């Protein structure tokens, strides 16, 4: 019987070795390091500031027109950065045309904050 068991085919499963697992985790970690944390924080701060300003601009208008409920406009920072500087103001005015409160101060401040902001490049695959 011992001879018969040695001639039977066997199935073995190999488990991945530890060094391979560690290298895959390292590759994932490198991908997130490509972004500059300061740039990401500035971008996030600007988005939060825009959101707060839009809420202030549209707050009383939404309270008065609760039944109509006009949604706040969406301002895409990436789109604004792709537009030439001289066209950014007109694009913002177009976005905010339904606001009944004065938007000139908001637009001026936003344009000045955009000047110091760099566009965050999308990650490239190797």
C-alpha cells in the first residue's frame, strides 16, 4: 500500500511569499506620494472656502424660495484653471447669474486665490 500512495498524483498549493506581498504594498504607497500634500491641502481649503461663500450668497434666497428650491451652483476649480485668466471672470459671472446678492467681491477674491493654485496633474501609469 505504501507503493500505491507514492504513485498517486498529488495536488499542492503554493502560498505567495512574504517579500512579494511587501513589494506590492510598496508600489501602492509610491502612487500616493506623487501628490504634493501642501498643494492638495490648498486645493481642499479653497473648495471649502468656495462652498462656505456659496452658502452665504444663496442662503437667504433659498429661505425665501423654499418651494422653488434653486440649487447652489457648482464651481469646478479644474475647469476654471483650464480657462485663460481673462475669461475666468466672465465664466464665474455666467455661473452665478441667478444669484440675487452681489457676487463681485466673491469673484474677485476667488480669482486672486486661483492665481496661487497649481493644477494637480492626474497620475500617469508606468
